[in-house]
C-alpha cells in the first residue's frame, strides 16, 4: 500500500514538474514574432516558404508587408513589428530620431537590384538626361538615398529635376500614365518599368566607386531583443541556413521564391543576382558590423558604423534628418553580439 502511494506521489511530482517546465518555457516565448518584409525576392523568403523561422523559434511568425522604409519606421514606433529587413538610410534616420532599435545584421549590399530606369522615348538615356525631367522614387528608402547620391556625385543640377516621392506600386502607375520620365526603384517594380519601354541608366553599384555603401540591414526592437535574445540568435542562424541553401542550389531556390511570390523566375533571378549576399561570418568582420566590445557590441571603426554616420550626414544635407539629432557615433545602435552567438562565438 505504502509502495503504491509512494509511486503515485512520485508520478504526480513528475507531472507537476513537467507542467511547470512547459509553463515556464511558454512564458519565454512570445505568442508570435512579427517580421516586416517588402514582399520581394530575398533569400530569407525561403524560410517563409518552409516555415523554418517558426520551427526554430517554437512559435508562430507573422509576416507584415511594407512598401517603403518610412512605413517600417512607423511600424517600429507603434511597436507593431519586432524584426525588419529594410534599407540602410531609413534605419539610420530612425536611430537619429531616437527610435529604440538596433542593427543586428547586414544581409545584403545593394548592387544592381535597385536601378534608375529612364524612358528613352522621352530622351532619358543617361543620368545627365534626368535634368529637366520628372523622376519618381520611394521616399526615405535606399533608392531615394542612391538617387540623391548619384545627383551629387555626378554634379547634376538638382533644381532642374522634378523629384516625385511615390511608393513602388504608385511609381509604376505614374510611369504608365506618363506622369514621370524616370524611376529609381527595386525589383520587381524596375522590371515592370523596363517591360513598358524603360531602360536602365544607372545602378546603385556604380556609387561604390564614389565611396557610398548602400545596404539592407536586419533591425530589431531593442525591447524585444532584450526580452527574447535567443529568438534573435535563432533568427540570424536560420537566415544563414537559408543563405547556405540558396548558395548550394541557386536555381532551385530562385524557382521556389518566384513561385511563392507569383512572379516570373527571370524577375526573381535578376533581383537576387543584383544583391551581394553577406554571410554571418562576413558580417562580423571589420568591413561590416565588426566584433568589438563597444556598448552596442561593435566598434566605432567598423564599416557599417562609419557608413551609418556618412549616411546620416548625407541625410542632413538633403533635409531628411536634423543635424542636432545625429548621434556622435552609431556604434551603440549596432549590435554584433547576436550574430557572434549565432556563429557559436
């Protein structure tokens, strides 16, 4: 009798501990992780297709679409997203405006995926030809930054250019109506302009020789990262797994992404080939995030720290941010510690 009672007590204790452990684990996970994405061809979409992120986190991922970097900043400010992949210039602007966010990764350097498309039928066959013409661009985006940088680097007369801020879909509609003569935008929208009589006259990669580094970054809400650091680490680790998958089978991966997004394979291939993919190992090198011990997990000399400050100064010049808001250094807002942990360092 005593033995049976003792066995029951042991079994009940085991069940109680199991339930308590499950309850504690549930408290360590948010009900969902909210990703902001622009809906275009990107390597990390492979993780959306096979739900790799959901499986890694042990909780649901909600994919929240956005049109421009300005939308992402609004979503972060409202605490409606946790992680986003978007452009360098709006992220830099957001940090200057004191948004509580951190740059945790640099998955892509923009090369030819963002381009200036000209309407050759209206005599826009070179960058110089946009003087006297209307040019559409997504406001507060890397395309906006690249357009302004191209105007400055090539000494064009900005006063002669009619700059028209438009969201990507609006830009395509304006092109079809004949309201604009050129558009600086990313794929698949750039391909839509080309299919309707446009021709590439400039690509963001051409700015590299003038000292401009334009990239996409992974950004996280600081509050979320501090509460769920393991999810941030797993996010970056899963991204690397998807990059490995893409590099092992680029054609199969491209076809899967194109099918999921319901776009032509050639369009997906063009966009993906126009991005210089950056592995986590490369990201923690001095050229990008660095692996120093600064307050943000990086060093003031890391490449992205310098690029962010250069971008901020440029945004001041064009009136996008106030000089007084630009931090002395962006190092505190660039955190390489999660990438290092994802690499097992």
